[in-house]
C-alpha cells in the first residue's frame, strides 16, 4: 500500500512516550524504551508502536523493513545553529595555544565581525548553497529538523540578503526547519550603540518579521562586549511587538541577567549557560523557557561546560544543540554533542536523547500569542517523539542500544534517516551517486576525445 511502512523487528526503539515537552527534571529520563519492537507508518505519520510480532500482525501486507539488532530513535532536532555564513575562520582555531581568548580575537577585529565581512561579501546564491550543503551534512548525522539563525549580516542589506538565502534554501531543504532572526549578534563598526539599537527597532526587526523566510524568533547576544541586559530587553521587546518570540544567548562568559529576562518575557529558550548560577537555574526551572546547552562551544573554546546535571536536578527542561558556526563551534553532528553532554556535562543517556528530541523541539516552539507579519511557521506538535500521530521522522542507527550510540559518539552515523516516512538519506546518497556518475562519464568522454 502506498505511503505505508512497517519497521520490524527493531532491536531497541525509543518512542519518547510520556508527558508533552518541554520535559523537566526526572521526566527527561522517560524515553519509552522498547526491545524487539515494531513501528507502523502511514502518510508520513506514526500509526502505532509496540511489540514486533503484534505490529506485523496488525498491518498485514504493508511493506516491511527490518532493523533487527539495531537502534531506532526519533529524528534528532538541532535547536541552535548559525549555518548561514560566508568565509571561514580556520586561522582562529586553537587560539588558546597562542594565548588568545575568544574575546581578544573579537576585539582585534576577528570573530563575529570577520564573518560579518565575509557574509556581506557573499552572494545570495553562495549563501544558499552553503545552507544546503551544511544542512545535508547534518542530515547525514541524523538531524531531521533544525533551527537556522540569521546572524552575520548586521545591516539592513546584509540581513535581507541572508533572509533571501534562507527563503531560497528552505524551498529545497530535505529537513524541517524554523528560522531565528539575530540582528543583535554583535555591534557592527560604524554605529554608535544607540544608533544600532534604533536601527534594530525601526528597520531590521520589522523587515525580518515581514520577510518570506518567516522567522519566528528574535535572538540577542546578552554579553560583555555585545549587548547589556537593558539593551537585550529592548531588542527582545521590539521582536515581541512584531510577533517574534524571544530567545537569548546568555551566561556564555559573564552573567548579565539575560537568562532571567528571557524567562520573564516567555522566551522559548535561553542558550549557552556556561556560567549560569543558582539564580539563573532557578529562573529557568520556574519557567517554560528551555535551557539550551551547547557543549561543542565549551569544547572548541576550552571553557568549563554548562552545569546541565545541576539544571536537570533543579527541574529545568534541558536541551542540547550543536551551535554550528564558523568561530566557536564547528560541531555539526548531534551524536557528538550528545556524547559531550554525557561525558562532560553529566547527563544520563536517556536525558541526552530527550535533550536532542522532545526538549529541543520545545525550544523551537513560538509563543502561541505571537504572530509575525509574514505568518506563523511551526514545527509539528509531536515532533521529537514517535507516538501515534507524530511525524514519522526517525533514524536507524548501526548499533544495538542508546548507550552504544553515545559510546560511539565521535564517528557514528545513521544508516537511514526518515522524514515524514521517506528515507531522505537514501535520496541524498542517490543524488550524490548521480553527480559522481555524471562526473565519471564526463571524464571518460574527454579521454575518448569526444570533447575538446
Ligand atoms: Zn549561537
């Protein structure tokens, strides 16, 4: 039957059955683990999960794929990426070995401002191709839905170009995506603070909220050398006035109050949190704002990791993202970020899975009372789970258990990635093979002298 599929038997399946997200504290450990399981899919959605034989009996005649001895998880959700950028910053990598800090590199004109210049110099096509290439890389690592931040243009022209590239890329993306506008990523040269804040409020944020790329979130870097707490609140409030849900980069190097501001304004998430203290953790625990941790940044910059263990124990909803960007996290693979979350931030394997599925999806949920001018854009309600009615987004991993997946964090890749019931990884490989085949034929035609 068209549009139907049974995956059975499955060595180990995690359905994430249980309370809806965001999942807090001990609820993060409920992953609905089943052994010798089955999963039935129709028209892009999960119909049923259960014991393998029972699923096979209940759906006779449906095409069947075996995942015997292998792990099946919901598709991974990357809730924090900056994959729109031009250029690169390989010369900055390993700055610590030369005694330079991230803040010093930024002060010397490197860092975010160096990517700003390269992004402004890139064409829409170059930026679009970059987004698609990077999204494909994450797909091959198991990411089925991702956030895309627009964060390097830092001018009306620059931001608009990035948004144009995102709108073009979203028409061709294999994954689900949702967009965040981050005009307040850094203070660009040539503006006073007041003038740039006015530009954000009067031009950049209104332009973004009406753009066909349809951003739903408005993000700000609340940090020393970037924006103060008061400035961050002004930026977030301007976003709310235009229907954009707050998000904040906070407590990365210094505690300035950005986390508490995001919680108070009903923000979807507060991200980084490397130096968050008791007060910030309490504010997160008492709100529905998701605590997004990005262990790839601590790894890249050689900083102490966010205290995710304490956050879970204090009843916060913790998510894990890659923060893939050219200057503080070249981590594109969520399995690597999950491995760091377990080995360096003290999460259990179950908590790490929750952090990249149901809680990551919750970090990408716009405030229900807000609607930007270009319209609402939402990821499916049950995203990050495999309960009946959820989108059939899942990965088949070449390993036996969740623990085994984490143990192989540095190199494991899924063997199949389904989005809405279709194997997108297979499609991606077929496309790659087709391109390779074309290239081989072209070379062969040269050697035969058919082409001059
Ligand atoms: Zn970021």
